[in-house]
C-alpha cells in the first residue's frame, strides 16, 4: 500500500478511535473537540475543491460557510418559536430536521457560489482573490445589520436539530452523524477528482489554453468547481452551527476564510485527505498551544511559515512525497 493510503486510513481511524475512547472514559469535551475537527475538515475539503483542483485562491469561502450556518439558524429559529418564515404568497415554516436543513444549506451555498463565481471568474490572480474577499465581507456586514436574526449578537438555538433514529444531543451520536457526512464528502470528492470533469479541471489549472484548444471552456469548469466547493462549505457551516447551537456574523468574516485556507495548506493543497489532516492538526495546536498562551497564533504562524518554506506539499507532502496523487 502507498504511504499516502496508509496515512489516510490512520487519520480516519484516529478520528474515529479518539471519540469512542472519550465516550468510554466519559470525556465529552474530547468528543466535541473531534467533532469540531471533522466539521472543519469538511469546510477545508470544500475550499480544496476550488483551490487544490481548480487553482482558485478564494478568500471569501467564509460566505458559504456562514450562509450554511444561517440557513440552519433561521430554519431552527422559526421552528423553535413556532413562527413561519413566510406566510404569503407561500407558507414556509421552519424545521428541526437535519437532512432538510442540510439540503437547504447545500443549495444556499451552491447558489451563492454560482453567483459570486460567475462574476469573480471574469478576473484572475489577485483581482479574483480580492473580489471573493469583498463578497465575503458584504455578507458579513449584512449579517451584522440584520436585527431580525440577532445582528451582531448572533442567533442561539436552544436544542440541537434532529436526525431520524438518533439523539443528537448525545455528543457521540452527533459525532457519528458528522463523521458519516465526512466520509460521504471524501468519497464524492475522490470520485470527482478522477472523473473526466476532475481530470479536465486539473488540466485547466495547469494549462487553460490547451484545454480550450480541445474544445473545453475553462470558465465553465472553474465555475462548476467553485459552485460544488460552495455547496460543500455550506454543508459544513450548517453542521458547525448545529454543533455550537449558535450562529453569528463571525462565521462570515475573512478570518474564518483564512482559517479554512490554513487547513488546506497545513494538510496539503490538492490532496483529497489534506484538509482532514490540516483541520485535525489545527484543532490539536489550538487545544495544546492555546493552553500555554492566549497568543498561540504566533506559534501557529511559525509552523505555517515552516510548512510553506520547507514542506510545500503540507503534511501529506512531507510524509507521502510531494507529488499530488488524489487518494
């Protein structure tokens, strides 16, 4: 077996074994910590689909993350208060059903990414980065000025949303839901990377002129990848808001976009499992270094600098070799 395959299996087993042990040892905090790593890994996978496979450096992915969170928050808010979201011309009620909320979050993230991507992809390079950042900040300030759903204070949900047959208030059962979603997203991303679309997207990232010469339109490939990326990140946002039972404008801030990018860089850009390793490492550093100093980001910055300078393939590049092999 390849070293990368062994590393993939080791990370997935570790993410599964740690909360199972914590459940037996009655350590719910560790379960929540691992669940947070799993959810942030899904967000990293979303960004990696655009950044790693399509070469699209986006600083606005917090917009999709936050929109997914607000999709959950608004639907659950109306359900817990027994008030409809809209009465005319159609009666639209809130819901506490996770599958329904996930669907809304995915569609919301995808639609936002489609619109933002359609405009942003008319530019390239630093202009693309700045336009995605600008869109993200627009959503951030809109959320702050939206008093109906908490404004700057955010929106609290009293009870975690429901999943058929499970008690999602039990940390280990909610972890199981998030872990299953992670596996599904990983499998879908792995398949997409090897599909004709994924191969053509990779070719467009390396040489768009040649792709256009064989009859493909790089703009459409990029836009499709960006839309899929937004959908995955929106799903992660809904799960993250459900974990905390709280959604706030901070989920839409550029700092959140930067953190998601850190996951991808730490794990390895273009690696399917890279964001999983990156998110797990980030949470580990946050937990361990955060206990030493409130300025733990200084140490994180030094580690990130070392990765960029000496391990450009991230954790996966360091262990499994620099060549990107999407498995």
